[in-house]
C-alpha cells in the first residue's frame, strides 16, 4: 500500500485552513490507475472552493488537475500501462497529492513534446480557453475580443489563442504592473480595469468598435462595464468571479444594451463524457503544437507550500500560471 501526502481541509476559510497529512492509498480498483504525481496545476477555482465561495462537503481535498506517471493499473485497464505520462483535470477534488488513484476515463496521454510542468500549468486553463474560443463564441478573423484578467493563467492563453485566430484582442488587467505580461501574451492593447474610466479607454483603443465577445472572469468589478463594451448582438461570457459574484441584473438590460447574449459557461459540462474530453484535449495539444497556446509559469510551490500558493494568487502577486510540485 502506498502512503500519499495530501492536502486536507477540515474547515473552509482563509489559506491557513490548508493542512498536509499522510494517507494510505489502496491499490487501484477496477478501471483505475495509480499515479505518482509529478506536477499539480493551480486554478483560481481552488481558492473559491477553499474559501467557501463554492462550498465543498467537509472534510475535503483540493485541486482539479495534475500530471503523473502510471505506477500501477487496476483490473480491466488496457489503455494505459506502467510508465505512461498522463494528465487529468476532472477526476474529483483531490489533485493536491503526491499520489492518487484515478479512473482511466478521466485521463489523457501527455504528448512527448509537452513537459510535466507545462501540462500541469496549461491543461485546465487551455481546456477552458478551448471551449470559450471554439464553442461559447467561435472567434474569427476581424473580431474584436475583450479578455479580462489577461495577465492571469487563463487570460494569457485566451488572449494568445484569440489573437492567433485573427482577432483584435484587448486585455484588461488590475494594475499597470501587468501590462507587459498581457501584451506579451498577445493583446493588441491593454487597459486597467481598476480605473473608473476603463470602458472609455477600451473604446479609445478599439477606435470606437465594441467587442464581438467579452470573456469575463473577474465579475463583480467588471461585469456591468462588460455589458457596455459588447457590440449589438455580442456575447458576454461570464466564466469566473475573481473579484466576487457579478451584480444581479434584470434580463431586459440585455435588450437595452443591444440584444446581447449572456452566458455562464463552465469547463466541466464541456468535457462531461470521455469522448468530449479526448476530443477537446486533442484540440488543446494541437493548439500547443501550432503555437496558438503558450504558457508562462509565474511561480512554483512545493506541496507543503500550498497555502503560500493560495496567498500569492489571492494577493495578485503572480503573473502567469502557478505550479505545485509534490
């Protein structure tokens, strides 16, 4: 039996509720493999769940994605063998661990040209960007695209992917210190959404054109402005709430703002079946190979430093992706 080091929460709250414990891990069951995890991806949903914004049943682990090497296979497993490198992002809460048993239908093989750290840093985020640019709104050449939090992990990938499709991409950031990262990610122009006139600045840099699609993961401080930035019949995709929940609105405001389409998508329904997961993962790894998706690792933390990783993310101190190493 394997002893795994795992993050465990007995209460929800600030980052100091994160605890690291040892747990005996049984042999993989039918349809499972046992992974020795080599890199763990951090996503802001981890903060929402740890803090209670998205409450979890206690006790609970944390984390949705990780990369690992198959150490053992359970009954009936033929698709993977010992030594294979795999990544997952939706195998249930608990990716913050040194080892884990995972169902094979949640696993995707990692291509040889993608490192463990890059796969962990990019997979969940790129799978999010994939459905946003290919399904929620299919970005095309000539579109104006507004990406909030463009210097963040998802924001950088989303900006670069939209730019590679021929869009004019405007990114927003929460401070001027992040302008360079957003520009490097692929944004044609960057504005600071913490300033009260950011909507006017957006209109200025686009030459008066509004956005065909607005990708908003900030919510509370940006949402109403996002509606003002969307073109008639444009789409506002609200896919996160980094600053808190979006203000409530009356549906008629969408008519008054230009017959807008408002949606609140999520990565998990878009990958709800093994077939969808494999199809979308192929699209992501193809985009990486084509140079459409790039990743900047902004910080690395050890598993025992998971609380520090959360504090750094909440303090907006990291530009790019955070990777946790077991």
